[in-house]
């Protein structure tokens, strides 16, 4: 890719070099996110990530240090950012729609797909994925006033990941080809019996993100 090949030769122009570095990091993060989601952590190689990004793999090590560190940034950029910016009452639907493939494009969050594909990898990676799942469960648990809210949060995350497993990994029909709006309406509506704080309509408004107050990271 011309942008990358020119990077070292333009290193003397500080601002331009920094823009190139940011662009290259972004390309690597997007490529890694896609490949981790498609293949899982273990099967997504550094060579393939660099090739998907259109850059020399030496740049991956320059900007991230290691494949494991790159994985950590992918998860922080996706799942952790979603947790920080999404209102608690919309978190389940936003995560579900992302896993159903709605609105997918460059930079789309695929962290839960990465979880599904990467479970069973190294202990360190599995622990990181468990930690992300725990964070989602903790936020969802705040939507219930029941004494067993923690259990309800875990059950909600289990349902979310189970849907993803059957649709994304197994490809089970009719779920694999089902309309995202239909799936969300059925699932979010039914989940209201578990988490009373979910919107009763299961509608998509607000599903696009984290503007406004009550973000998950603040305890919504």
C-alpha cells in the first residue's frame, strides 16, 4: 500500500508522519478485528493481519509490540468502548445487533464474535475474554432489582453469546438468515422478564450507540 511504503521516507515531516502512523494503526486494528472474528485469535496470523491491512508486518510489531498486545487493543477498541459509551438499557440490543451483522463496515465492533471464535485459546486470552463477558454481565445486572441480579446478568450474556454461536459460528438456519429486526424484537421482548429495566418495545431507536447520559460505564 502506497501510504505505508512512503511512511519511512516521510518520517522527517513530523505531522505527516504522525498522520501516517495513525492511519496504519487504524488499518491494522480493523484487519485484526475482522480476522480475529473470522478465525479466532490462534488462527489469525500476524502475516495475514498485515496482508489484510496492506502493510508490512514489521509495522505491526512497531506499533503494537506483539500479536497479544494487538488483540488487547482490538478488544479495548470494541467491547470495552461499547461498554463505556452505551446506555445500560440498550447494551444488550446494541451488542446483539452488532453480532447479527447489522451496520457492519470498516471499524465496526466485532468483539463478541472475537470472543466466540477465540474461546479455548491460551489461558491468558481465555481469561481476557472471560473478563469482557463479566463486564457485560455486571452492566446488565444493574437492570434488575432482584436479589439474584448477578445471575440474571450472567444468563443474559449466555443467551447473547448462544445466539451468536448458533448464527455466526454454526450457521444454524433459520437463525443464520433471520432478519436482525425480527431477532431483536423477539429476544429483547422476551428478555424483559429477566431484566426489568430493558425497554419493553425492543425497538432499535438508540441502538446505534452511546450518546447521551446514562452510559454503561457510569452504571446507567
